[in-house]
C-alpha cells in the first residue's frame, strides 16, 4: 500500500515567508504533497518538484467560471473544498446534505474540486466526510482532539472509496494513523513548522510502506570453484549499515543474503554503498516484491536492501560494475530443497551464518546461512502459480 505525507501550508500557518520555510523543509524531507491556498500554487512550483493541492473556496469557483475555465484553471494537481466553508465549520452543515455547497462543488468534478477538507467536530461531520468520499479522490479529516478522531469508522466505511488523509501534528500521530485497524489511513496531513518533525513523519511513511521478510537458515551443502564469470557489483546511492545487504540468487525461490562491503579489510577499504552480488544471470529482489536480473540493473533503478532481522528499505542504484572474476558455486538446503547461487571467490564477499558474518571463502558444508525462501515460480520477475524447474 502506497502511503503519502501532505504538508499543510496555507495562510492559517502564517505569512508567505513562514509558509515558504515550512514548504522548503517539506521538500528537503521528501513530502508527497503540499496543501496551499490557490494563490500560492505558482510560488510552490518555483520552490521545487512536488504535488500541489490547493484550497478552493466558493469565490474561487465563481472567478474560474467567469473567466471561461481554461484561462482561470488552477495549476494545482488537486483542488480541495472545505476551507471557509462547511468542511471547516465556517458555514453550518445543512440538515440535508443535498443542499451542501461544498458537496455540490465536489460533484462537479475535477475542473472544480476533487477532494475535501473536513474537521471532525461531531458525528454529523463524520457522516459529511462519508458523503464527500463518494465523489472525492482525496478526503482529508482533521480532529480537534486527535485521540478521539473516529478514524477507525472512516477507514472501515470509506477506505476503499477515496484516499483517506488524517490530519496530524507529530510523527507519532502519523505512525498511529498509518497503523489504525491494521490498515491505516492512506496518508497524513502534517501541520507543523518543526523541521525534525517533518523529516520524522516522512520516515514513518517510508517504514509503513516497507515489507518485513521472514529469513530462514539453510545448510550449506557445497562450495566449489566454477571458473570465471561476469560478476556484478551493485553500487547504491545509500550507505548501508553493518547488518544490511541484498537478497540474490540463481533460483528465485531461494535468495541468499549477501552483506554490503561495510567491513574493513587488509586488502581493500570498505565500500558501504556496495554489494558484490554475484553473476549476471542471478536474481535480485526489488522493493515491489519482484525480482530483476543483475545484468538488467542500471543507474536510477531501485533495489531492495535488507537487514539480518528482515527489515527492508529501498535504494537507488548509482552504478553497476560488471567484470570477469573467479566464482564459487554455493549450494544450500532448506527443508529438502537445494538452492544455489554464484558468488565471487574473494574474502570481501560475506554472508551471515549462525557463527556470524562469514567470508564466502571460509564457508564449509554444514554451515547455516540466511536465505529468503519463497516456494513460488517467477515469470518476468512476477510470482506466478506455475510449475517451473530451476536447478
């Protein structure tokens, strides 16, 4: 599930310089959306590349209609109703929602609005949010006391109909929003000037999107020299921790954990951005749960990094180095199934064993190594229900 962080930066948070500082912090942290007043859309575009949502008031709609549509069309990626209207309680809710000005604008479609902003002040506003979700791509709900926002009800009732965005003021609240009902909101709208809080909220988003994998121990059966092959080093744009690496292997059902070159060596300096991943034919796991051939990786692609506890994150490939090197064939057994891969014959290539981080040159039959085992076939990197023999 893709999560998003929206940053509130309309005129309620201060003057333009205050808003600009907040937006700049958001861009540096990596927020997905900035929510501003329509007059600020162009200014945000000048600051950086980010999706922009704009509050649209009833007056904005009338001006656009008077100007004939195209000339007055907003440059925003989304238009949001509710500010200075029924959504934020500036105007009272009508007893009959069919008479709602906000909902009427929303029902006109993308040229007028495709999202709503609603303060959840009572059960009536919760019902109003449900009604708005039927016609809006984005439904932003904000509670005055965050702990009593009926987020569970809204996730259960409208979670499939709209992108549900929960208003938050801290990264801790964002984490709770993403975890509610084990499903969570699709996104959060952060209202904070604190640069650290903005950065932490983006980190919470990233953690919520990442999968955690169950790694298992497989027993080494063979380690044999195989001669020369085209070996791939994957240099990423991220520095890896000592317990991180990549999942690679000759067989998609059993991928070996190969450590990043974070350890110092008498022969070569550490390369904490590099994984010496194996031969060109081998699979590497990608952040979407698929696989790709090492030979197909190039600068700008994404690969999945993993630590020995199974926690994953994504990294951008900065460079791929393919060179002829002497190789080992490493074969391991997991519950009667033998899986294999080719790894360079060099002491700098290390894998996790029950005895600790071990160079491939020191592996022996009987050692146990970490692998990710998935009893499924792959076709063009996608898991399929199909009988495929790999050996």
